[in-house]
């Protein structure tokens, strides 16, 4: 598993990441590579994405793509999608697993405001500030920054995991609807009342989401 961590592109690993990655290894025995990538504002989208592409291409020199999963949470989920959008068809991993992904850094989805009062973790203005720092000279809706606007045709099987009390949830719904509109096979998991990146924590909702993720990893070739 190539795992790209979240943190709005401005923060590194949290205890939740280590708990979740430990649980993944415990139940799947998959090797997990999780780069401690440089953060904004020092590192921006036009620097970070090529860096992750280089890492990925080095990785598939020794690991067959059919044995590789790309996974990311929050900003890492957006980065994971942008990474796969930048790959050739023959380079795609077996699965792309997006956990509460940050897909559109403009935060313009009108449904976000209706969830804002129920999300105790994320805050719209803070995300907009982080988005500006990460985008740098690129347009905020450039697919390298906001992969919701990127190409979806050559992607591997996409697994979307989202919770209804996450302000990023409306854009996961949007991605789901977009993939349905182009008949792109994917799996969409919506957990009622789950907070942002709930799968990283041992809550009731998080355990449900984590169980679905583990089940997919174990059964991906069936």
C-alpha cells in the first residue's frame, strides 16, 4: 500500500494515522509505504505531485501494479487521485482508496455550508487558507490541485469512504455522481454520522469504515 497522509497539505502525521496504519497491517499484513512528504507553503502542488510521481514510478520497478494499492486520507486522498490521474493506463495500481478525500480545494460546493455546523474538526476558512498556500501559482481548480476536475477515464477501481458529518462529504458525493454519469465502476461507502477521517479513530462509525476498507484489501482479487 502506498499511503498518502492528510493534513490539508500543511500538517504531517497524527496519532490517528499511526493507529489506522497499524490496524491495516495487523489485519492485512500488507507492506505500507507512507512518505513524509514536504508541506505547504514551502512545497506546492507543482512540486509535490511530480515528486510523488517519481516515487510511484520507482516503486513499480520492483512491485507489480496488480499488487499495489494507492490510498490516502483527506488531502492525501486528493493527492492520491491526482497521482493516478497523472499515470498512464498501464501504470495504474489495482485499487485507489480515498478516505474522506479533499477533492475540490475551492470549497465552492454549496452543500458544504449545511454540514459546517455539524463538523467539529474542519473549518472552511482554514481549509481555504491551506488551499491557497498549496496551490501556489496554479489555479485552485487545476486538476493537480483539485482532482475533482481531472480526467477519470483511465483510473483503477476507485473506493470512496465518506461520513455525513464531514464538510468534505458533499464533494465525495459529487465524485460518486460523476463516476456514475460516465459509467465508471467504483465503490462508494457513506457512513452515517461519521466525522472527517473517522476511520482513523476507534469510534463506532470509524470501526465500520475501517472494517469495509480491510475487507476490500483482503478480497480485492476475488
